[in-house]
C-alpha cells in the first residue's frame, strides 16, 4: 500500500464531483469534528522526505511548490490559486515537473504559455455557499462532495476519464470525530472498509477549507497526502480491512498545531520516512 492510498481513496482531489445528497441548511458553516478553539495559523513550509513551500499575497495563499527532497535543487510540482469575490477558491492550476529552482521566488505564472505542457486546470463550483463539484478544463466533473445537515463531508466521488469513480462514504462518531470510511470503486465493484484515528489538535489544512474551500492538491508530502483538508483534526492512524496501513510514531504541537509529524507507514518501500517539520506564518 503506497503512501497515497488513503488520500486517493478518501478525497483524491483532482480526479473527480454533482449536486449533493444533503439535508443541510443553506449557508450553514461546517461543524465537522468540533474544531479546536485556536487561532487560525497558515502553513509556510513543510520539510522532510519532500519539501513544500507556500506563497501568500494579501493574506491569501496563491502559490505553492513541492515534491522535492531536501538535497534536490528544484521543486517538481507547482500550483496556483485564483479566488472569487468571496475569497473562495475559483480555479486551481497545477503543473508537474516544472523544475522551479530553489529557493523559490514564486515569480512563475502558470497562466503563461510556457507552462502549457502538462498543465492541469480545476474549476471549483459552489451550491448554497459550499463547494460541491470540481471540474476539469473541458467542464467534465471530476469530484463531487456531499454533506450532512451539520455541514460535514459525508461522501466524495472521484471520476476518471472513462466515467468510473471511487466513492468514499465517511462516518463520524457520537463526538463528531471522523471514525471510519467505506471506499467503493466501480471498476472492481468492491467495497473496502477502513477505520480512522485522529488527534484533538488543529489540522492546518482545515484553515484553507474553512475559510476558502480549498483542498490541497497532491504535491507529495507525507503530512499533506495523509491528512484531510475538510476535517479539523490530524489523522494519526488508518486501518483498512482490519490491517494497519500507517500510524504516527511521534507528534509535537505548538499553539495547538502540529510542528512535527513522524509517520510509520506499513510498506517496506516507505518505512524510512523522515519526520515532517511544519512551519507557519508569523
């Protein structure tokens, strides 16, 4: 099982979303998992097996780079965000293997023609002030997101080009914590069951979701790939069909947010992972 399994089965962003099956109230804010009462903190950098760095303008995250180990001289993935008038994400551009030299000065503009090759464009569409679909450049729906009457994400569908999809149904316990999921793929007609453990601290990805409806693209970092943007806490362990896929060996926190995330992956190819070190804007 590779490090992206849970992420891909759970909310594999940029694969696939239509109107939701929901009983929610219009415009109600998400209440998922009882978010901790701490101030919003925004990630500036993540270091470990893969380095990630973010760039902000006027208080908004506008660019990011990643998928580069510490000893490499370039970042290999870049993304760029455009917002609507409500500061919600309107469009995300992602380019792979662009070779952004370190240290990144973020002068690149993915809308320029020099980045046309390999560029992926994702349009965010809203209903009742909630993100419901993500579509590709041609308008094909790639991701659907479904909510319950508390504003919690309870199901995602991620479509491929042939119309097949991964569907993940999410379940919460009596305290509102994410506890399990059922993952179904139309290609295999098989359902996989998983159990989830999490801490009670603030997940820094949730700030982007809560304030801007942004789901982090896959830019290859153990913390980003194994956490969930729409859930306010940090995932610490996942069991699939009764077998542990990964768990956190060690975490450290500062002001209610993780600053060290050391992952133990049950996969011989990824056992020796470096601790993720998370840094935040001042």
